[in-house]
């Protein structure tokens, strides 16, 4: 069937950029050279083991295994792999039915081609499902290879981990990210400045998917990649604004500080995000080591409570209280000691 070239171009332009610029071949992977080289050797020697890819989001885990599958199966990839998101299909029934049914059927291309089962977000699987999966792996290794992908390898039971060859995908650094970003900027005819790209890099923390998503969002909303537009699109205050918030927390009354932070949250910034921004900036503030330890310990407790959906107004009160107590407990004491030393 003939497909019009203009239709393909139109279809590609409608794709999210993370799919449009996803690497399709193993040689297109921009990082993790040692991992890709090792897996290439497995493929070329027809000795691919069960694989466990783990590491932070957006570091190329899923793209890498899909690219490997394309190299192994070529045009016959569709009947040879099954790709499941274990966070949605994580129960024992899925393991016993869909995965077992796929693993038990023989390959159409002879014994030289193992079938491949990809389990994305495998750290969301229940323990019972992992135990059932372990038994399936033992029984059907001659016919099938498994690739588990997760963020937190500690959530995979040890008896399952031991059956896999593990590879850690670390966050991407500037040297790895920027060549691809400049390619996207050029292809999409984007206006940008280096400060804008640097701001996205600092926010994404080595997550390529997050970087590209922010880039596309700014392009659609403002048309130009600048530092100010980056902070607007993700509702993140500028570093100076975060330092101003710290000043207010230390110098205003409880009620005034509470009202000020409440207005910021009401305008779209979540308390959990605000705490993360404060944690990044308080090291730039002239706090003593003792004060920093106190602040980090208590801020981590509030951040955990936010993740557990504990009442946000209580957590906001706790946030204001932490800084007021830090002021009176440590900062004022340090000032008094300095005054005594001078006298």
C-alpha cells in the first residue's frame, strides 16, 4: 500500500516531541555507551540474557530495549515482543494469563529467535506477581527472554533480581543532552537563549523526557525559550524569589508568613514543589551546619506527609513553624555567641 509522503510529514508533526525524536535504532542512543556495547555483544553472539534496566525516569531505559528489539527482529518485531506497563497490569492474574500465554507459544522464526517480554515500571508489581513471574522465567527460559524496567531496583524481590543481568541507567549529563536538544531546536526553528536551555537542564536533572516536554510546552505557549518563560511554564519561582520567601519566613510573624505562602500556593504552586525549591536554595543562604541539619530533617518530614496526602494546611503551618523555630533556636543563639565573643 502506497502512503503519501505529505501524510507522513503531517503525522510526524502531530506527534509529541518525545515520540518524534525517540531513538529508533540502537546506534541512535545518545548515552550509556558501555551498556549499549555490552548488549550489542549479547545480540551479535545470540546470547541475550534476561535484562533488568533500572534508574531515574527519562534516561533511555525503554528506548534502549525497543531499539534492541528492532535490531534483533527487524520487520518481524510485532509478533515477537509484548510490552506491558506493570503499573497498570501488575497483578498475579496478568502474570498467569497474558505473560504465561505469550511465553508458552513457540517462536515463528526457529529456536534462534527468543521471544521478548518487556515489563515497564516493574517496581509497581505486587510481591505475589513477582513470585509467579519468577516461576514462569524458570520454566520458559528456552523460549523467552524478559526485560524488566524500573526506577527502584530495591522493590524487585531478590530471588527475581538474581535471574537478571542488571544495568543501571544514570541521569544524563549536559554533554549527552545538549547535542540532541540543539538538533530539536534547529529542526523546529525555535528561538532560544542559553540561559533558557540551562534553566530547563537544571529543572530536568538529567531526565531527557522531561527536558523535551518542557521545551515543547514553552514553544507552544510562548514561542521563545528564555529563563523567564521556563519558570512561567512550570510555575517555579526564580531563585531570587525563593530567597525572598526564606527571608519572609525568617523575619515575618507566623500569620504574615502563613498568608504569604498560602497566596503562592493558591496561585498554582504546590506545597511539595515549594519545599523542594526551598531545599535547593537554603544551602545558598548563610545558615550554620546545625541550622541546615535542623531544616533539612523537618522539611523532609513535611515533604513525606505531602506525598501521603496529609492535610496541606497543617503542613503549611509546620513549614512556617520550622523556620521560626530555626530562627530562635539556632540563628539567634549564633548571633548572641558572636556578640559575646566580640565583647
